[in-house]
């Protein structure tokens, strides 16, 4: 038996396709939309359509962009000699939030994961190498995730770029600030010991 | 500094207005929409607009409906002499899923909650009483939530309806099926003892 009127069922179905949204969350969201203002549903729907219409990939760094180049690539005040290589556009936001980095980015749009059938060809690795041929770059910071896929990707990209005579660095692994030694996993703690610094 | 292109920022803002969606979830949803098919964003946006356009409240029971009366109210095979009173449309779905109830519903659209400024006037209580004047009803089952607001509402509605000579019942409170005595809170266990039945 159909418990929902067809338009509600359709909305639930579309909401459940979203990541992290199960049947219960979908129901909560649908009811919120149903009970809310006509206007706010309009704004949500048009924000969804607008983002698809106006956002594309930056032709230089493959971050999300509104025009050919993203705001970061087209910002002349940034240091174009350092490129931070990340997996996803959200990682650009994470690094930007630190306020510590004034160079440019290169978004690989994923990480090497043989189990998911993702090799270097599926990523923007070729585009990175092409870019290094055109641009004058002194350092590549590999800021892929510190997990198996990210480490594999970092290793692969580093082997590809080092022969070009460009300095390649990797972000540090270690204990998170505010973390607790007792609860750190042994791999992280091992890396933190290995990467110890003089005080 | 703006970390996101304006259309992405706008979508994030709209997504964060939804219940249970914080900044991290909003980002995950936005990136899913951005990386997904044009087509699936279209379907999501139109499902949102469609649901607002086509769904209204049933004029009889105040459940969501596509026309004047909802599918349940207009189903002649259901027993119109029993009305199950619930707080929200989602509760109708919950009761329907049991497959145990063949009567009609009345959706109060909330529960009495003085702290939130919700009194009987904000609910569809008047409409229930009017309905009992028009329809021939033998039993009202109060299926509001077993929390303070739901109990208050049940008590209020029961006092209003009992003088009309209609049988008023309340769904049972007790231990959930598959539950564990050890972990039951004392109020629930107390209710379960109080409502014990002969075996």
C-alpha cells in the first residue's frame, strides 16, 4: 500500500538519493519543506538549479569555479610558485580556513583507489604535470588525505614530479592538536614520534 | 574571506536551513549535487516545487492530501466509526505501517506545549469536535506521543470529547517489543506494570 501521496513519495525518493540521508531524515526534510513557507522551498530549488548552471571546474586547478579560472587562481596576490595538491574541492576550503597558505591549488578530483577502479588516469594528474610544464613552480605540497588512498596518491604524484626537479613536500601526520596520547591509534602515534622536532 | 563561489554559498545556506543539516552535511550534500548528473539535480528541484504546489491539507482529517480529501478519508472501505487522533502526518504513516488499523485519522498538527506557546487553539482540536458533530463516530483512539506534550494533549482532547458520549481510548505505554527490562526507564517500566494483563 502507498503510505504517501505520489508527490511526497517522489520527493522522499529524491532526498534519499542524497549522501547520508536515510528514510527517516528524508521524511523529516520532506515534512519541513511541506510545512515551511512556499518561498523557502522556491529558494532551495533555485539554489540547486543555479549551482548546477553556474558552477564548472577551474581550467587551471580543477576546483569549482564560476568562470574559466577560479577566484584563487585569478587572484594575482597569491604565490603561484607553490601548489598545494588536494583530492577534492572541499579540501581547498579546509586549507583556506587555516589562513596559513597563500599559494595556489591543484584538485585531483579523487585519490588512487584500485578497489574502486580509480587509477591515475581518472584523476587530474596529467593536467598537473602539464601545468608544471607551463607554470614556474618551486614547490608542490601534497595534501591528500593521510589514509591508504591518499598516501598512495601522494607517493605516485611525488615519483612523477620529483624527476622534474621540483621540491615535493607532504603535510605532516601526527597527533591532532587538543588530542589525547592515550586515545591515539598506534600508527598516528608512531608517525608523531618519527616526525618529532627539536624544541 | 569567501571560501565558496556565491552560488555554492547560496546553496549551502539554503541546505543549512533544513532540520538536522549542519555545515558539514550541507557541504556533503552540495558537493554531491555539484558532482552529480544535471538531471538528478533537476529532479530534486522539481520534486521540491511539485510537493509544495500539489500537496495541501485534507479538509476532513488535516493529513497531507492531493485533493480536498486525502486517500484515506476518501477510501469507502475504511471504518469511519473509529478515528485515530495523531499529532503529525508522519504519525499517520507510522500507524498505517502496522497494518492494524482500518479506521480514519485526525491530524492535530502538533501537541499542546505552553512553553512553545502552542495551546489547543493552534491545533486542529476545534475541527475534531466539529467533525464529531457531523460524523457518526463510536470511538476516538488518542495516539499522540507518550511524552509530556502528547499526554497533555490526550488528556485535553479526552475531557472535551467524553461528554459527547463517545468512547475515548489511549494507545498503551509499555516496554517496546524486543526491549530489555534492565534498560527500560522507570516510568516506562512502571506503566508496563500498571497496565499488566492476564495471561
